[in-house]
C-alpha cells in the first residue's frame, strides 16, 4: 500500500519530518519514501555523527534522490529546535524516544523528559505550524506498564490523544503501538549474533518469555497505514507474530551456529509477556484485516451524560498478548528472521555498526 493514497493531495510535493530519524526506523522510512513524490524528507536528531554517516550513505547509494533529505540537529526536549524544524512540514513521524527498559529504570526522569515532554514539544510545534498529520510511535510496553519506559510511553499516548482532541480539524494526530522490532538498534538479535561470532553462549533472560516479532518494513507499513486511515486519536496495532525467547535463541543458532545458551534471569522491569491491546481497549477495537484500530475515547468531562442503569461493560474477556497471538515455532522464527536485511547481511559476512 502506497503512502500516496488517501492524502495524496498534499503529500505529492510535500514535506515529511522524522524525529529520531537516524535510527533503524528512520533508515527504513527513507528506503520506502525516497522514490515517492514527496519533495523533502527532514531527519531530526541530536547525533551529528549518525547524521553525517546517513548523509554519506545516501549520497553513495541514492545519488539521484539524496538531495530530497535535509538534516536538522536538535533534541525533542528543546522546544525551540523542534519548532525551527517544523516550519513548512506536512506530515510528522514521531519516532524519537528512549527505548531501553533497563536504562529507563535507572534514569526514569530522562525517559520522562524525552518520551513525555519531548512528545509534548513535537505536538505543540506541529499544531502551531498547522502540520496536517502526525503519527506517534508507541510500544507494547505502554499497555499495562510495569517499567519506567512503558509508563513514560503510556503517558506519551495520553499526551498525543489529548492533543488529538483539541487539534481535530486542523492536525490529525494518531498513534501506532508495536512490539519488538527485530534487529533494531539495541535489540537482542544483533546481540545474539555477536555472541555467536565471539564463540560465546547466547545469554537468555527467561526462555519462557514471549515477545512480538516485527521487522522494520512491517513497522513502517504500520505507520503508513495509520497515516492513511487515522481519525484523531486513533491507535493502530498490527496482528503480530510472536515467539518465546528460548525459540528465538534457537532460531538464531540454527542460522549462525550453536554456541550454547546461558540463562541469566529477568532484567530490571521485564514482563513475562507483552500486550498490544488491553482488555479495556478491545471494546473499542475494529478489525481492519492485518491491523486493529482502537478508536479514541470520545467522552468529555461531563460524565453525567453517560450515567445509565445496570451494568456497563468496561473490559473484554482477554487482552491481545504475545502469549495468545500467532506463536511461532523454531522454524517459523527462522523464516521470520530471514525477512530482515540485518540477518541476511550477517549470513553473508556484512557487518553493521
């Protein structure tokens, strides 16, 4: 499905801003968008080295379209730098975040400043600049959060939905929520591969843990789907594959060699399984084929209007979790791993930073 669909009228010749654009998601977005009719793609991040690396990579691999990409150094924590990058933008993919669970546990205020205050800055600037659409990227850890990262992203979702109410009719603000993106920076699969290359056993926290498995192309497709179909405040999730951590480790070893496994125990803030749609959200969920749309709670603060007699349903019987989604076996994990460029490159001896 092409991004130049429902909103083609302003994206053709328009400008896209990606916050946190030098990350794995930003690289994949560029692969999807460089050859579309979008006139300009702005990469906003605070890491000048990653920006310089991306600039040279684009010039080498995409010399004809590299000129579409402009780089803005700034931090979502700094409202002024966000505002400066937002002028003339038509669409925003807000991907900037602190994502590592253990580091957010030890530095929760850093997660607060980036994931909550940073989102507030991005949305305030977007609404003020009359950006047409903003899609904010969230995580399964925001559903029933137990760790600082998940709590900060849950608050990010609330901030986005609050802006969606007040900006409706001017800026359409929506959200995506997804699970582990395979081979993204800081994820476990590159760690497993590095450990095997070093002839060390794979370190597994808890083999019975389950996690969603999504490749980067699927992550971008989910954001594109949200952009094309969102009403203000909508939250979109993909019907995702999942596996146990034990089977994920076996799948990696089947491809790269068996160096053994060492169980190290659950890390700070980790769950046994993750949730993409809560029991409460199921009541507002719409099946859209490969995705679920969870519409925003449209009630206002005048609760007297909603008082009724009798019982009112507040939650469904079950949530949509990595325990009850499409659980892959080891062979299924291998096939899923082979959908990622990182794994294919690693098997061919191509090394990534």
